[in-house]
């Protein structure tokens, strides 16, 4: 009895018979959840006031940025504290391309192009910058890469502070607003007889962008490129031996991550209409890292949950005035509580559940089901930190 | 499973074909340590070739050169007619070399199926954009390759575990999954790094049987680094013995077991001339 | 010329502060491999406690300083024992993020307790105390900073060279498993390293506070410049940390002193990124720093 057949036979024989394979079909539960979300979104859209739209829109934008960071750090294992920098690049590209033409030498530059140009361009320029940074990830690993990305934030800050023609210098500047025809999103407009608020218009732009990005990332992660990313995170040398070109993989991760980060940055700046260069600081980068640790690294849903927690929750607390806003005189403000909370949660999650909230949920699901459950992305949300720094033992021992 | 090597082996019948792998005068040095020195040997296509030696002998360094992780200080390596030393690490998979891991736990969160698909990375082509948009070409490629890998899992008895993360599997199954992954890439040459380390007799026999099947059914050439002498002597066509980075013997299992230098390397000089010792050093593979 | 000397002196003083901070980093990293992002906030807490001690609780300066050291050492020890103990063996980035978590908590706690408005820094020196020589003012604070740093370095040198615990710490830094095998109580070593680092951080914080005249919650961000310092000096070299710190401090002050001449090209704030540019240069050319050991690249 032979254990194997010659290669070639399996392919020819079995392909016709099998239409779907595990890992390719999404389970029924995923469809149900998606359906609930769609209904909830529609309900929200009709019912909510503009203050709630502010909370939700900003959270969705943060979710996009968190997703971008997850691509680079969660899935591919490249430590980055420079996320704020890439978002800023996107924002200022949007400002340069979409801003109004300067009427005086001191005005910020702007070419007054439509959003259909500046929004993708924001992503593309950020991606190009990411492509410049990418090669350093080949030479530097772990902590060193993290420090270089940290340096990026400071160098970026210096550049933005001084490039006042584009950034407005330290006072900051306004950012372009998307428009359809003469309807600019910063005011109420009527479309086909329906009156939409500013928040609603932005929502209709931001949500599809987020959904498209999520689907794209999810597709990548369940195919060849995504497996290569995760292999790079887990064990670079081993991945290399299996045929993964480390340069291509890391560059791909940087490109995709920076692209999405740039778009998120542009959307954020546009929606909040006025941003100062100080905003794109190390704290912002850290908040995104916190978001993917808390939500779940290497997970699309984890990015959303983490962003909701780190960026959405403080706005909700503010909204209900549960705590006073920061006053500078001490006392617990809403921002302080949230910061304390995510600081503590980083520690707690890393200690007890490195898979973040998604990991927790998965654990409960397994308890209920008594066997492993996997989403179509192909695996547990991995620890962001499953880096190969010390996994060289197999080559050492004889 | 009959693992006697005395029976006709496919390897013996193709000794006239040009060697698949040819190593000439290989030397590896790092940090003042000479790991390999003047190593030369050839591996024939379809052969099951074993490399043994005491710890520190240079076996892993040899594998590291063959998988292009190390650059040798000197020497030549020809593989399938080409200069292997000009290959970069990520190019060996495409060329048809696959390597299993000695220690496990490198990819704990990947599912078994994904791991095998990773093993097929070099055999697949679709890139970032096509994957992200999940175009028809990606769809087809994924489906075809998934089916192939599922079939391979079936052959190796791992179907039930296909969706489980590697880290959750018991040790023996992880080793088996690793072997499956190496085979998934349809290699010409399989480098097996201690495939039965830490296994009990039953598991060892299972793997040994699989390796023989791989040789007989798939015709894949194998180079095996192992410490389990009974297993090695039972299935190998030829055995290379390394000690302190040099070759001290290269011959059939029977010859190697009786070789005085080999005995000396493992047991020390006192036993060199005591012919009664050697049978217990290498237990009878017929057991 | 006097200007240049003044800058140099100030740079060395500032560099000594960075040397102290980097020393703290290096102690912890060398003994346990942990990169402590919270070092800056330990510095901050120390400075605030000392200021509170002097202004709120009316303690004499030295007593307040002692109190500050005790509190930060306690925080360091507590963190090491309660949290880091359980993270042994985890990947570097996890541990780094845990220290960032601590950093965040400490910073926010300081803001909650004392607010974010600037507070006066506690100082035992008068503002103008010091002496002048050839047009260069040698401030007392700077002199003390440099002096204390030298003394500390000497003490540490002696500690590592001549005491049992110092030897144990060096052994643990080289190979934790081997140290365990010969019976070194590495848990106690970690605790010792963290305690020492915290205490040194407080000293650094106090000196930094005095030279800034006021303390704000952003004081801790100065510690970030310790990263370029230790990379310049070599991640696994304690003396490298000191030398790196001094060089960074010098680079900062001298650049700051002369950059106005190039303002048209460089704009404002160039000196802030000078250390990072140096760091990137070092990483490109000589990644293991001036005194670091070239890791055998055994892939």
C-alpha cells in the first residue's frame, strides 16, 4: 500500500469535485453579523444627530488607521511607532492638492483639485514615502526599527513645523472638504430631494472607504501575500527558505500600510477641518499601537474594536459629560481616564490575552464550541509581537 | 513496515545518473570557529542520504549552506546542474530545495492548511493587488492549491487538523505537518533536520516509513540529519559521517557502522580496537 | 570663543543628564534585556515628588530628594515584580509595549495629581549661583550635575568591578541561563537593576528640572533622547551610554547655539532632531555603536 501518489494526480483529480475549501467560505455567523451591522448602520444613519456622527466618523477613520498599522505590525511584525508620520503625509498631500489657491504669498499652497484626486493621492504619496522607509526594515530589526520610526515622527514634526507653505507652520491650517458638484460636505446639502447633514455626507464617504479597505486587507491576508506577511512576522529565515522574498514582503507591507494610513490622515484632517502639526506626535502613534494590542493584532475586527475603544470611547464619555474635560489644573478628566485605561489595558492584555479583545472573544467561542474556530483570515489573531528575534535555535544546535 | 536496506532500493538502480547535488571542498567559518572544512560529497538523484556525527560536527552548518542561509568561506556546490552558491535564500524553494525545521514552534498561530500553502509560496504567483481584489486569477490559484494541500494532508493523515493552529498540535503531529509543508512545495531535494527527534518508537517508525514512501513513490531525493542511529541505518542508502567539520566516513550503513574512525568519534579511542563494542553502538536495524 | 565654551560647558552638563538617563536604560537592558520606555516618566515622577516635597510639604531639599528616590525606586521595584516577572521570555516588543503602558499610566497620574501647568522646580541653588571665568558662566547646577555624574560613574565602575552583586549583574547581562545555573539570584538582580535605574532617573530628573527652572509633564520626553545616546554608545555598553549621552548633549547645545545663523535654511527647532539624525547615521554606518560589541551574526 503506498502512502503517496505521484504529484500531479491530486490536482487533476480533485479540482473539479471540490468547489469550496475550508478557509475560503465565510461561516454563516459572519454573514449574520454583517447583516446586523448593515441594519445598525442604516438605523444610525437615519436617526442619529450630528454630534453622534462626529463620534462615529472619527472612530471609523481611526479604525482605518488602526487597520493600516495592523497590516504592518500585526500581520507582518514590523514594529512601527511612526504611524502618525504617515498619516500626516497623507493629510498634507491632501491639503496641497485640494486646498484653495493661495491668494497671498503667506497663504498655504493649494491646487484646488477635487477630492477624487486628493484622497487617493494622499494614499499614494504616503505609500511612496513608506517605500522609502521600507528598506530600513530589511537592515534593522525589532527595537532598532521601532526607534527609527520614532525618529521619523520627530523629524516629520520638524519638517511640518517649518514647511509652512504647505502645513501652515505651527498655527496649522484648514484642510480641503470633499464636494460633489457645488455641494461641499461641510454644510447641509440636498441630494435627489433628500437633505443630508455634513456628518451624514462624510459618513457616506468614510464608511465605504473603510469597508473597501477592510475587504481588501482581509482578502490579502487569506491569500498568498498575507501568508507571506505572517511568515515574515513569525520567522523570517524560515519564511525565506520557503521562498518568501523578504524585501518584497516587507515593502508590500509598508506600501499597503502607508497607503491606508495616508488616506486615514487625509480623511481625519478633512473631517476635523483644522489641524496643527503638533497633532501628529508620538502619543498618536502610541495610541494606534495600543488600539491594535487592545483590539487584537493581525485581525481586521481587532483594528475596529481597538479603534472604537481608544478613540471612540473618550468621545462618548465626553458626550455624556461623565467627567470634566481636561483643565490643566489636575483632577481626573475624561481624557485622563481614557489614557489611564488604555495604558492599563495594554499591560493587562499583554500579560493575559495577547490576542486582544478578538482573542478573548475567540477564547469564549472555543469554550462554547470545544474546538478551534477560525475566521476566514486564516488563524487566531496572533500576538503582534511574535517576532523572530530569538527563533534561531534551529540553526544553532547540531 | 519492512525497512530492511538489504532489499533492492531504487537508489542503487540509478547510480549511473549525474548527481543531483555535488559539494566540493566546502569550508564554513564564523567567529573563529571552523564549522566545516574541506567537505566534499555527492548525492544521487532519488537517494536517501544520511548525515550523522556527534554534536558540533557541522551537520547543521552544512544544511545552512545548502539552504543558503550561510555563505561558505570556500568551496563549490552544484545543484541540478547549476551553481547553488549563487542562489539567495528565497530562491532555493523555486529551485526545488525544501528544508524541515529541527525545532518547532516557529509558526504557532498558522493553521496547518495555511502552513502547507505557505510551503507552496514559490509555486504560486499572484501578488498583493490581485490578492487584495481577489480577482479570478487569485480565486483560481487559491482553490487549486488548497485542494492540492488538502489532498497532501489527507495522505499524511492530517485532515482533521487542517484548520487547527500548528501550536496547538501535539509534537509528533507538528513534525508531520512540517514534513507535509516541505513536500507541498514539490521539492526535488528534501533536507530533513532531525525529523524524528523526540519521538517514541512508534512515531519514529511512522516517519521512517513515510520517508521511504517519499523516496519510492515520489522519487524525491532526501538528505537526512539524525541522531537516531537505528532509524538512519535502517532507511539510508548511504551515510556521511562528520566530526569536527570533516568527513570521516562516507559509505553504506553497514560499512559505516564498522568503520573504526566512526567508532572512535562517538566513543573515544579506548574503544577503537574493541570490535565487540560496535554492534551495541548501532543497534540492529532489523528490530 | 566664550560663547563656544559656554555652549560646550552647557552641553556637557546637559549631556551628563542624558548620560544619567541612558545609564538607567543601560542597567536595565544589560541585566534583563528589557528596554524601558518608562524611564522618562520615572524621571518625571521623581522630579515632581521632589518639588512637591519642597513646596507642598516644606521638606528640606535633600530630604525631598531622598523621598523622590524612594518613591521612584518603589515604583520600579513594584513594576518589575508584579508585571515584568510574568513577561519573561515574551518577545521584545511585548515587553517594550508593557513599559509604554507603564509610561502612559505614570504620565497621566502626574497630570491628574498635579495638573499640566508649569510648577516651580525645587532647587538648592540660587538662580545665579556659580562662578564666572573668562566670560563663561559656570552655573552651580551644571557643576553639580557633572560632578555627581562623574561620582556615580566611578561608584558604578567600582560596583561592577569589585562587588559580588556587581559581578553577578555583569554575569546576568551576559547570559541569564548560565547565571541561573551558577546560582545567581537573577530575580534579585533584576530588582536591583530596576531600583538603581529608578534612583538614577530621579537624580537626572531633578537636575533637568533645575536647569529648566520649571517642571511640566513634558519633562519626561527629554528621556527619549537617551535612545540616540545609547545607540550611539552601543546598546550593551554601560560606558557607551555615558559617552553617548555626553555627545548627544553637546550636539544638542552646540547646534542650538549656532542654528540661528542658518535659520533661513534650517528653520526653527533643528537642534531637536539633531540627535535623531546622528542616531540614524550611526545605525547606517556602525549599528553596534561606539562601544557596543558586534553581535556574531549567527542567523
